[in-house]
């Protein structure tokens, strides 16, 4: 029983790390695209 729960906990942790990483990447990408569009509008 304990072994199974440990495996589940590990999986949950890994999934959480992946979601956090993906959200951070998405935020970074949206920020970058926002800046590029802003500079395009300014004619740079």
C-alpha cells in the first residue's frame, strides 16, 4: 500500500512540475509576442 502511494505522489509531483513549467513558458511566450507586436506597431 505504501509503495503504491509513494509512486502516486511521485507522479503527482512530476505532473505539477510539468504544469508549472508549461505555464511559465506560455507566460514568457505571450510576453515576447506582446513586445514584438508592440515594437511592430511603433515601426521598429
